């Protein structure tokens, strides 16, 4: 009888032990449910760690566990299985590294007595069983509570996460779930206890495997003696806003005065302040409904179409380099006419999406002229018209949203058959392939597909339909071989809730300074609206009124919420997201330029446009190339104060935040000083009128700030203007002090 060497006996014993361990533990440790959850809980598969595109230290996992099959191979077979030791599980690198038993650049992730360590050790000791086809899939994740207001002295709330599987089984996975906070005002324990660090609202995203659930929490001061006070609601907007404020133990600010309202409404609808005559007339009007009358009047003025066409021109990338001068003029005129005639927004968008033909004869086709590939078209349409940022799903499943790579490329394939016929291109720079000057045709080809980068095969065209976010699916759209027509029908359908929500949210942002969902083009379950009931009511009303933009604007501006002043009270001083007061913001570049021109009676010049053109009327960005001619003073002012170049279809491209260079321009820059010093401006008229000092000061204040001067202001300016030897210089100083004041350059 042959005797086996000792090393073979040891190997046989090890195999027997491993086999027995597998039979004992395989049933209660799941790679899909447990191991993948531990990797996520410990942060191993985040983009900053091994979920990075290139991994870390030669060890790469799929981002946030989107590919469990690949991760299983990586853990068990890559590098000859050196990361695991089935004979002595505790000696596995998969356990030694995160416990810092051996050096680990990622630091300590869990302790040896933790549930995470125990699950990984048992899985390794069980022979690292893979996920079987019979294992029921995760269907949903339920988290309680979904919303809670935690009032002092209470300072914490415990979240519970329960997973539901395809076989009907449920399991408490709180310990295995990940908890991510939107604001650094709370700390969260590994077992889901959210503890207040500072007062405020926060969204906690609870994530288990591929399911994510947002939880809204508000940690509130007790505010002893708090008494709810709010104006009587003017409409459903106030009902929803004030109800939320009541829960937050917060009172709205007072209603703004008539002067502030008129100035605010004029800037928001026309982009310019009221004239002195308009301001005085409104102040003297005693009718109770004068504010509603003023809103109606402003909506009929040509400046409204100019100013709101500017907003759409920014989003639709109306700029000369790509569209050429004639294309810009044609496209902008169509946008402006659509606003002036109050074209329903669904009709406006449908004409854009389904457009084809000559870029000169059919203006909406210029929408596609600026987007030369299906990827850009798909991302732009999703972001502008659905408030959905898809970019992350281009390379991997979206880490913060429900969209997969298949969703991304299926949606992009809807736009694959757009093609162009360049009839002529008179571009001045032959080395610049992105410059176009001449008529083009936008056509629809019979063939053309977008391929998935992973498989190299075409992806079936699909819409961005809801999945697990609770939204009702859009009604079925009849099949059409014309993919653009199908997208246009689906996108603008009254059943497509997300389209209406995104457009309501954008208009709310332009009037209130912040979206109900913020950022306004980032709708997702993990970025919920600050007031869901308010967004739902506004959306219902918008759809019921057949996407009537002017009706929506009237409704918002008629609310007490829109008409609140910007002065905070003791309860809402720190509020930025619940619309308890008006948010102060700097005037936009065009608003500031046109305000200077109107107040001083001195027009700014813009290269390539007729004299007297206002900044809000400019069809494009610039009509010149810097190496051919320098920018005019008007062009310089717009650039300095944040006019966007229109290279992206995003509100984020416009810069409205104050900067130091803007301050220097207002204090001592040449543009404003040149306007003040011009011989033909309004200051000349004021001097020639030889008015009494009190009357002159009154006229100056009503013209610039649209209000009467305070007694202290009147006395100070009267004294300053009394120097008869420097009438013009002193008047310039007075006017400059008001034009550069926060009251003038900020929208209150």
C-alpha cells in the first residue's frame, strides 16, 4: 500500500474542512446580499477608493457595486486568489487590510468584532460561494421614517431600512445600508442613528445594493413661545408654503412695500427698473388690486418677450460661432415671437424636438445645428426639458440616480438619425471645424444607431421612463419610424409629469431665485424638492391650463410668497430653501447694463448691433472675433458681469455672483464713469432744468431707486450739491453713489 506524502494529507484535510464549512455557512451568507453590501458600507467601492476607474493599489471594484459578477471574479480569482484564504479566513487580505492588521492606505474600515468582519470571514470560510440564479433578487427598499421634524430637546432619530426580495421575504438591512447626508449638519452612526450637529434641514440618502431612498429630516430649535404668524394666503402657493413653514416653526417675513414690489416685478418680467413716472403713478394708485393689474400690464409689454427670450436663448445655445449671424437672428426671432404670442410651452418644445429642414427657413432646426452628435442631443434634451443630468451614466450606471448605461445609450439612440447637409460654409477660420457660416439642412436619415460601448452592439431606442420613483409611466406613444416625432410626442405629453415639473421649477427659479428642486436641472430621488406638495400643485395647475406660461407667472407673482420682503425675522434668518423671505440677488449682466442706460439716458453700444439696442435684445453672445476688433464698452460690461458664452445648455453657465473686479468697475471703472460724464446724458437735462435742490433730489431718487429720499438722505445730498462751483461734478458724484449702491445693483 502506497503512503501519501504528508503535504497531500494536509491538503486533503483542508479541502474536507473547506467543503464542510461551505455546507455549514453557504446558506446564511450571500455574496450578493451581504458581501457586496459590506463593500459598499465600508466605502471600498467608492470612486475615491477601489471603485475608481483605475482602482487603487492594483485592486479595482465596480463603482458602488454596479457589477457584482465582475467583483466576484476580482475577489476570488484575480492575482491567483491572493486576497482570500479559505483555509485560514482571518489571514485573508480582504480582512487584514480594512482592520489595519497590515498597512492599508484607505485606513481602518471596521473592527475585528464588527458584523462586517464576521460576514466577510464566514463567506471566505464557506468557500466564497457565488450568487446562484435561484437567489431572489432585491425588489425594493423601505425606510422609516421617510420624513420627520425633530424638535429640541430631541436631537436624534433612528432610521430603519428593510429590504424586500422577489420571493416576498423581507430583511432588516439597517446595519448593511449606507447613509449619506446632503449637509454637514448631522452625524450618522453605522446603525442608522442620525444625530443633530446643527439646526436645519437635511436629506439623508439610504442606500442598500442598487436601491436608494431619500429621507428628509429637520432638526428644529424649540423656540419657546413661538406663535405662528403669516399673511392670509392669496392662493394655493401660499397654503403650501405657509403650511411647511408652520411645521418648521418659522414665520414668513412681512409683505414688501409697493416700491419694492414694482421694482422687483419690473426686473423679473422686463429686465429693467420702472421709470420715475411709472414708480410715482404706482405709489399713488389706491386700488386694492393694483399689484395684479401691474403684473398683467408688464406681461403685455414688448420688453417681456425680449427678456424671457434671453433666458431661452441661453439654454438653447444661440451664439454666432455655431449658428452664424443669420441663424442666430432667425432662431432668436422665433423664440421671441413664441413668448410674445404666449405659445403653450409644450407646443414650443415639440416644435424644437421634431424640427428639420433649412436652418434659415425653419428656425427651430437651429436647436440641432448646435449639437452635432447624438450624445450631446440626448444629454441636452434630458437636462433642459426633463431636469435630468445623465452624464454620469455615459461611463457607468448613475451612482446617484436610477439610470443605467443601457438607459443612457437607448435614449441617445433616439437622436442617432439626425444628419446635416452643409449647403455652404463661409467660415473665416479654415482651421476651426466648429465654426459654421451658411445655410444648413437638418435631415432625418433612414439608418443610424448608437452602440453600447461595452457590447459594441446597438441599443434599442427607449424613453427615459420612470422606474422605481413612484411616478406614473407616460401613456404609450404609438410606434413611429421617425424617432424625433416619437420623442416629441412622448416628451410633451400631459402624462409626462417630469416634463411639466421641470418647466414649472425653472420658471419658479427665475421669479424666486431658487428652485423648489435645486439645482433646477438635477431632478432625482436623492435630490428631492424642498416642498413636494408645492411642486405637485404648481404642476397640476400648469398642465390643467395647457402649459400656459403667462398664467403660471401670474399665479406665482400674485402669491404672498412672491411678495414677501427680504428682511428676515428671528425665525427665518437662516432659511434659504423654504421661501420664507425674498432672496437678495445681484442683477444679471443684461439687467445692470440696461438699467444704467435707462437711468442715465445714455445707451451702451454693442458691436455688430444697431445703436440703441438694449442688452436684453441681443440675439447672440457677440458678433465679432476678438482678434478682428476689440469689444465695445457694452460688451465688456456684459462679460464682466457674467453673460454666458452659451457653450452649455445649463443655467449654471451664467455667473450672477458678485466679484471683486465687478466692485472695482462700479467704484472706479471706466464704463460707468464714461456714462456719467457724457454730455448728452440725463444729468445735463437735470442741470439745465435748474430745479430747486429738493425737487432735483426727489427726481434723482425716483429715477434711480424708484422711491422718495429719506430725510437723512435728502439733507446729506442737499448739502453736498450746495457747492455752486462744482454743480456737474457734485451731481455726478451723487448719481454715482446711488448707481453703485447695494439698493441699485441688487434685486430685493
